[in-house]
C-alpha cells in the first residue's frame, strides 16, 4: 500500500463489487469527485472478471477495461487505488452467481469499515442487514441506439460484418436475394468491438432483448426483431457480427393455400414438418401458422433456439438453450397446449423431444433444414423405429422462395412394395403421397438390414399393376367360388383385396349371417382355408336418382392403349360421379385433381364401360 502524504485526503475507504465495475460507473463517480480517498478492489473481482473473459463473455472484458480506466485516474492523482484480499478458489468462482464472490467483497468492506459500492440489489440488502456502509447505485440507463441499424434498409434481410472486410448484406426476399457490399470501406477491429459493446449494452436494457447463448468465442443475442450472432478469436479468425431480421411478417391467408390444405392444417394435421433450404422463409411460415392457430382459439407455445420468432404476447416462447429437454417436456405436458411450434430442429435430442411430445398427443409443427421434402423425413430414419414415423409425421410442407412449393402426406400400409412381384415380399410400407393429387411419390420400407427410400414413377406403378392384376383377379375368383358354396352359386358377390393377406367381401345383407356362421365359426374356417383376413360388408344397393335431385353432366372420352380417360373438366375436380345405363346404376367414381376418371384396361369397370358403349347403350353421368 502506498504511504499516505499531503497529496492524499483520505476521507473514506471504498470497496466496489463486480457489478459496479462491470456497469462502468466507478470512473464517472471519481471524475465527478463523488468518490474521494481510497478505492480498494478485492482480488476476487479481478479473478471473476478474468474467468468471464477466459470463457469469452463480453462483460469480463468490459470490467477489465473499467479497471484500466480507474488505474489511469489513479496515476493522474484522482484516487488512491489499491488491491486487497486473497484470490478466490476455483470452487468460489464456479459458484459466483450464488453469492460466493459477493460474500468475500462484503467481508472486506466490513473489515475495513469501508463503503461497499454496488448496483446489485440483493448485495445491497445483505449489506444493510449486516450493518455495512453502502453506496447503492441503481442502474436506470436509457437503452442506447443500436449502432448496426444504420446498415439496414427496408429490403435488408441480414448484415455480415467482419474486421478487415467491407460490410455486406443480403437484400431481397426469401429465395430471391442478392449479396451486396453496403460500404466501400473495410471495418477495423476497433469498429467491430464498438458494435459488440453497443449490442451487449442493448441486450441488458432493451425491450424484448436478452442474451440467448454465451460461450467462449461466441454469443447469440436477441434485440427486439434482430437475431445477432457474435464470434471472436480464438473461435473465429477475427471479430464477426451477423444480424438477421424478418423482412416481412405474413398471415397464413397471404400464402394463398388450397382450401383443402388449410382444412387439413386446421382439423387433421398434428405432426407437421416445415422444411426448406436456408433463407427460403421457413420461420416466416411457422410464425404465420402459429398466429393462424392462435386465431382459431388454440393454445399455442413455441420451442426455439434462439427465441427469434415474432409472435403475439398470448404465445409463450420457451428457450431450448436455457431449459433441458425434460423440463420442456414436463411443462408442455402439464400446460397442455393445442399446438407447439418447434423452431430449428437440428440435434438428436431435438428429434427425440419432438417424438416424445407427439406420442404424448401434443400437436407439433417442426422447422427443419432440407433441400427436398424427403430429406427432412429421412432425418428421422435411424432415430426412431421406421413404423412409428407416420404416427410422428403426417404432413410435410416444403417452403421454396417464400411459398409452399410441395405438400406430402404420410401413411403406412401392408403391401408388396411397388416394383416387386413376389407375394412373400409383402411388408409394412410407408407411403409418401403428393397431397395435391394423391400421387404416390416415395415408399419407405426395410429390405434386409437396411431402410430404403424408393422414388416412385408412373412406369413403376404401371408395371406393378400389370404384374399384380392377374394374380389379384385369380385370387378374387377363388374367394368368390368359396363364398358361393356357402350362400348359393347365383348370388352376386364383390371382392376387394386392398393388400396381400386381406380381403373385403361385399354380399347382400341377408347373406352375411350365413358367411359368419354361429359364433363366427364359418368365417374362421374360410380365413384358415384361404389364408386371409376377411371383412364382411353389406353390398350397397344403388338406386336411380330421382328427377328432382340428379344433375346430368357431360364428359369426353379418350381411349388410349392401356386405359380409358373420362374427362369432365377441371371445374368438376374431386367430384363423385354416378354412371347409369338404361336407368340402372353402372358404377360410381371420383374425379381426380384434373377432373378426370381413368379406367385401366385390366379393370372390370373398363370392360363394362366399353361393352355398354359397343352395345349402343347411352351412358349418362350424374353428380
């Protein structure tokens, strides 16, 4: 300790704690002569700031900079500066947040009958309780202006700042942007550090602002609408700031989705994947979907890392970085939301949490990176049993250039995979269909030890139908013969074989009991004999429409080599049509997305239709 001389007027001893050093107001108090005399900094303060700087926290560097400024003022004769107290143990530094370091600093102030300087309210209250002299400075700072805002204009999606490099920005809209320079001058390290300190200050005092993740070498913060990633050496080769913000917030109605898809999202879809390449608007769509569910009086919550979705106050946003999977799982199960938006699924733990919540019955929409829809689905393969995937995911929305480009739906069935023809190859198969036209686009199943994902094309489907049609027809004939033995040779019977090992048999209502038999004995014998699982259903008796209810519609015919196309026009897409000949019902079918009904030349309906035409009978179609 320096000897006291006439230069010093020792009036009081001041002992600042870590909070007062970090906040940076000690130098201001010295300059304004509000602190005169001796300032003693506990070694624990230095150790704590050193630890924070070593783990890459900005507050550590800010505190050390403040001590440098205090030393300069001491050298100028403004204050007498000294250090005291022993260096804390690693255990005390580890538990600094629980008051270990604060306790050491209070003890020093008490021993020296000094004035404890703090901006920590808890520290102040404890000091009062112990009778320690106190200078409590409550921080009421105005939020400083965000300096990097000057790089943004209305078209800027993100900015990219790095020391030694010209500032760059992405400008445009999701999927349609340019990467441009926004200043023809390279940024210095000092400029970048100044931006970092300004952002850290904003994260403490700004509205809707917080530090989401802080690691050695990187910090992720949210300041209102800006998501900011800061990296520094040694993690990166220089200081770098990346700041992103949404260019536009959309409502679901602005996506102009098909009414059928909107109805599915509202009523049926509960395991949704929102996928797409980076920068194409996945999170923007997730925001719109969250607000859509909220407007439908649903309870909505989010899981985010970081929390950067801009949502109404009614939606609670949970941080995956600040809460464990078990904590989030328990909270969501107990609070029972109708839908949860899971933003940025990346790790195996994310997929496990998504799966657990779905199996618990919570509706989920997960945001996931994928250059194609099937890429997103495949990220679940190997993480959960293949057969569980359709129970976890039922709808996949692929976002491209800010719009819903494709929609897939998943289901599981037991069948011979498309392109295979041996009957003993039947297995559980996950079918992935295009939601717009119900076209099969992929199949997923196990083959040997491997899980395979097979893209399906028209040629494969035609070849499979061609190979399997004769087998199915022979099977149907055999089933019909066996049933007719029970109910009579002339009785009309229809058979549908949806997949290998399953038959649905349609018979007149009064004949059902004959097939089932007493206590189900007869049908059990049939199932054993035919090696099939059999369902018995009543054959519907179609009656001609009355003149008051039937609406006749026109159609055109195109007979190709393999099929007959009955075209009603796109105005009658997805419409049930009944066909009649001589006022007798022929059959009923539903048009596809193009307003067409297609009959392959292997089907009975094809030959029935052609035979009726060749006999000179008029075929009439009604809605």
